C-alpha cells in the first residue's frame, strides 16, 4: 500500500504512508481529510504469491475544498504514469466506499 497526496497549501507531493498490511492497514492510515491517491496490492491466492490484483484509487474526502480537488485532478496523469501497472482504477470519497469497491471487485473474481 502507498498513499500519495499533497497538503492543501502547496503543490508538492507527499507520501503519507506505506506498508504491507493490506486493506485494513490502508484504511487505518488514510486521514479523514486525505486528498490523493492510494495504490494497493492485494494477494488473492495465498498458495500462489504471484496472483495479485493492483488497485489505484483517487481518494478525495467529501469535505475537501474545490480547489484541492481540481489540483489533484490536474496531477492525475503524473500519478497514473508512475503507478501504471494497476489492474483497476476507481474513485472514492470515503473509507467505506473504498472498502466496498475493493470487496465487490474481489467477489467478482472468485
């Protein structure tokens, strides 16, 4: 998992978190006012470590200001180019929505 975003007062990217704890760790590390991208690697078969799904989420808190949302959207191409190996790209405005979209996608893969 990698969290990449920026603070609202500048246009500099910051990395807000990284780890290997999966979806649970990712949800714990996303601040309530986070604006940025979440890159998540999910191992879908414990017997075959190479069987993974890569997710790239554009995450914009529902309380984010319009200017911050616009700045994030303008940088989308840079982030997608850097993390271009994702299998799925989604947008989410809450942790619940993020978790729901991942779970729904994983269920359809079974």
